[in-house]
C-alpha cells in the first residue's frame, strides 16, 4: 500500500511493487529520495543539526535519552481500552547510576502521569515537551541501584517526524492498536531512556478485551481470561533497544508452534484475506532463519515470529526484536515475498543484538540486512548478489553516490544509499577478502558485539584484523566518499 506521504516524497517505487517476487528492493526504508548533498556538505565529523546535547550524546539526535544512568529492566503493566483509546500503565524502571545523580531524565510523549515514586518514596516529576525529569529523594553515588515507578494513563499520541516512516508510535485502529516506528516509537506508550545505547530487559503484562489478540516481544509466559478481559505476560530475556519494542492489539489470526526449540508466534490481521500469500510466507520464518544461521552463526534470541498489519499509515516493515512487524503492502493480492522476511530477520543479528552506538552508524543495520536479503534471493534462485550489485553500480548518476552511507546525516538515515550502497560495500568486501574470511568477519562481529553497541571504525578494525589487509582506502571510498568508487 502507498500513502500520500510517499507520493509527496517522490519515492521511486510504491511499497506494493518494491519487493515483488522478481526483485529484492530494500524492505524497510521505502527510502527517501531527498536532494543529494552538494560537494562540501556536512562533514562526517559534524551532524547537519544543532549539537545541543542533554541526552546520550548522539550527534544526530542530541536530546534522545538521559545521561548518567543505565536502565537494566523495564516492568510494564499495560491495560488498553479500544473504545476510548485509553492506555493505562505502570512502568517500573530498574537502573544503575553511572555517576553521582540527583535526578533522572526520561523520554515520554503525551499521557498524564498520576504518580511517581523512587524506591517507594513519592516524588513530583516535571516535563518539558517530551523530556521527563524525575527527582531523586536524595542524591545517589555511582553504582547505586534505582527503582522508579511511574503510573500513567491517557490517549497515546503518535509522532510524525517528517522522515521516511511518516507516522510513528502508538496508533489506534478500528478495533485495537499497534506500536511501530524508528528511531522513535516507545516514548508514545512507555516512559523510557530512548536511545539504543541503553538497552534493557523487559517484562510485559498486557490486558485487553478477551475477544482480541495481544502480541508483543519475547516469550509469552502466561495467558488468562477473566471478566471479559484477557491478560498475557511476556518476557524479553536479551537486552533490547527501546525503538524495537512493539505491541499489536486487535483481530488477528494467531498461529503458534516451535522451530528447533524456539517458540514461534505469528499474527496476521484478519482483514487480510487468507487467500493471499501472507500466511504462507510468514510460516517460512523458520526456514529463512535457518539460512541466516548458516551465514551469521547462532540466532541471538529465544523467540521467533512476525506480525502483519493492514493499515494505510504503515508502508514499511520493522525489525522489532524477536517478532518483526510488517505492513501488508509487501504482499498484495497474490504476490509472495520472503525477501522482506529475510531482511527483518537478519536485523535480529544486525541492529537488534548488535545495535548502533549512534545513529550515524545505521548502515551497520541496514546495509547488512539488505545484503542478507540479496543472499536469500540468490539462494532461492531468483537473482544473484552480483546481479544486484551490478544493477545498482551501472548507474553512475545514481543519488547513492552522493550520500555516504557511513555518514548520511540525520535527514538521510533512511536513504537508499544506507541500504543499497551499504550492501554493495559488503559485497565488495567479500570480493576483496574472499568468502571464508568474509563470513568469519560477520560471525566474529555478531559474537563479539552480541547484546551491545557498535561503530563503523570497530567493524573496519575487525575486518582488517581477520583479513590481514589494510582497508582504510577501501572503506573510505565505499562508505564515506561522495562519488562512485572505481572497481
């Protein structure tokens, strides 16, 4: 499906056709075709936005997150009433001080806070826009453990950040709701420290009308029905970045099973006809996962699945941890599309388990997932990775050559270059070092960086270490140059 925002942005191809059986276009971005930066544009050392920083120090999003502490666990008790679109929540946030603190800064969009406590002591938080400041009863020293509880309720408000994704966050539907978005989403339904640097474990308790399904991240540990309400609990046992948290409430056909010991939960909205290829393709999650495991090593999580929504506002897919969420437009009436599944499942390694240190390094997510998608298409016998590379390299005037994927700028983190030129960089690295060393680099990368954050210089250093080659010139040309590299 295509919304009017994509038409306004001048996207090269509609989502409905972008990932057809015969092609492997980028699955998530529906990338923006913003004007290419001019020569002498923003340096990779400086963002194209002001560098006011009261957050986690990200030059692209300097106000995201709060400094001085590390969240270790979110315990979320959520109740949603679809007729009134009211969400009632209690968030218990366990954190460790990284320095002496007298207050915590969280990110929270909309909704009213009715009560806040720190270690059981009542406190009065203050808010400026989406920044929530929670005072501590007494200052704490480095390494102190903190427990903050926030009770809140209201009608969640979505975000429109003017990027390739359009509307992000918590979105009300005819009978329910869902939450999706990048780089911001969680703040519309949870008070969080909203930056990938602060990954945490999660426990969810969801209460919804008994006739509706409710699905989120991780392993479902219980489900009960009483008094016309259904309550389910879910556990995320590997650290998760906030934007990867998701929620889907509504009329879904849910299938459950296991794959090599992993619990699998798939959900397809019942407004999507069962005669489409959606259910058939989503059921291949395990098969796609097995292919990716051969390339990247062990799957980093303990649950698997996917959620397919049917909503004109969402024309993308997102790698929400353990359970990616997909817009129905990837399929249409009769088309099969497992490429998008390969892309989002590859993100479970590249983006979810190994997360960006700052958003400048997003090619480490999108370039890797796009190349995984190309490899899956090749394995399926449709198109080779070399053909995918050649098709993109052939156009000397392509906008991807003017946007360096290793430093795209805030406005272009979802640019085609980040996806396609990022994947092309990996293809050329593979050609340069050979298959054995290439896949050793990828498998070592995800093993060393599991559950943590990473940067482009760290990847370059590992590639040089394993290959035994000096690769500065290679990566400068492919990731940071503003012209088509020679081959």
